């Protein structure tokens, strides 16, 4: 089978990882790299002498490439992805997809019109722990989800063009979008800037999904310790995903509460506590980015819809936009329109809690 020729745009922090994984994928081969920095191109050339190195986008798009992977600052994603789609290339974009939802929606429409694959590199969706979490939640073992609590904190790396929410929260927002499969109803965020007065480096985000389901996200560049943990709490059981525990990253807890079934018992708040077994499913080893490369290639070859397609990318960007608006409004709650995301951030508005629409009777599951 002929391998898909792939070009990489950007060889800074993430670009070398893309080069390594697309080179190691049996369905693809990296043939060219574009970067505006001669020093970075020289460094890539020393370790990958077989690659075509170019410092001009026009020259890069003249090469016989079938697909392109973009790993550049988020402010450049839209312009670069648009040029590549117009040139007939399939496109993989590093997260987040674009700097705003309107640009992301334009890319989605363009890819659909041109018959090209547009995929976002939300790498965690291709990790074995998240895949197992998705299976457990879908099986109903946890029961009805009550809340998700996520902590993603560490010391650095500070970004110059985006705040800590845009840098770290896309990971967890994409995981929740993938696992929960329910549209956010509203969002509120609080953040503080310490190192740079214009860029928040500590933030807390609360997302309301309706039907008594909520998610909280803590992201932080100033923490003295590194924590990567998510709790999925349900009516039957709860699950903890600890990314830093490489031997048992996922644990399921048969612990919680049981509430009386009839109205009188509920009125009297008759609650009993349940403490059962804790078990950890076997999670096979694997590199998620290798799965990203393979999945991207399969979508191109088989004309499939990517797991992390442009629509998911737009949903994540829309939440990031609304969270940023909420921070500027001192934590003001942003109501998100139900239904499609076709108008991007234009569908969001700031409301008070009492103005929120009533909870839906049933949460979407598919």
C-alpha cells in the first residue's frame, strides 16, 4: 500500500513529535517540513536529513503532499489551514482548532465543500485510558453522571499568545465532550494574571450540562506540583483518571450514596452511604499520537469522519471563547444556545443564574 505523503508545518515544541509519529506510522511518510525559522529548520535537518526543508509556504504547497499537519501558534491556525485546504490538502490542526469559533466553522464548511478531511489533534481522545473510560461510561456502569471534576496544574510552560484556559483546558473539555456526549448549557469562569497582567495563569471553569450534570475544571501554570486528574461521578459508581499513575491510570469506585425511592423518603433526606470494591481495569500501553497519525490516514484513505473532527474542534473553541468572556465579566455566567454551533460565539450571551432556562428532562446521549 502506498504511504500518504505528509508535510509538517511548524517544528517548534510539538512539530518534532508529529514528525516522529507520522514517520513511524505504516500508512504515512513525512516528506517535507515548513517553518519560518532557519534555526529550527537546521535543527530538524540534522536529525532528519532526508526531509525537504522549506521556509516559504508557497514553496511548501507546491510539493506533492496529500496531507498536512499544523503545529503553530493558535493565532496562525486559521490562515494556514485555509491555505492548505484551498490547495487540496487534507489537514490535521493542533488544538485548539482556531482562535475563535467563527473561523473554525469556516474551516469546517470549507473542508466539507472541498471533500477534504479536517481533523483536530485532541490527542487524549486516542489514549487507551480515555478509550476505556468512554467504554465504562457508555456501558452504564457508573449510572447517570452527576459531575466531572478535573485538575490540570503544573509549574509552566507559560504561553505568550493564549491564557492558561486556552493552553490546558482544551484537553479536558475535549475529553468531557467525547465521553459525556451532551451539549453545554452555560459556562462561568474565574481567572487571575500574575506573571503577565494580560494573560491569566490560574483559572477555574464551571460548565453546566443540564439534567443535574456539571463539570469543573481547574487549570494552573503556577502550581508547585503537577496534577493530572479527572473524576467522573455517577449515581452507581465513580471513576478516577490519574494520568500520572502509569500502572493504574483508571480506577472505578463502588462508593456513593443511595437516596430513598419514594417522595416521603426524599423529603426526609433519608440517605445511606455505600462503600464497596475498588477495581482498576487493565489499560494496554500505547502512544496516543501514533494513533492520531493512523486515524488521520485511515480517514483519508476510507473517506471517514474523524473522531476529533472539525465540529468537535469548534465546540471546544466555543467553550474557550465563552470562558474568556466570563472572566472579563468577573465570572458572569454565559448561556450557550442549544442546537448547532453554526454561528460560533455569536450565539453566546451573558446572563444571571435566575435567567437560565429550565433543566431538560433528558440528556442527549448520542
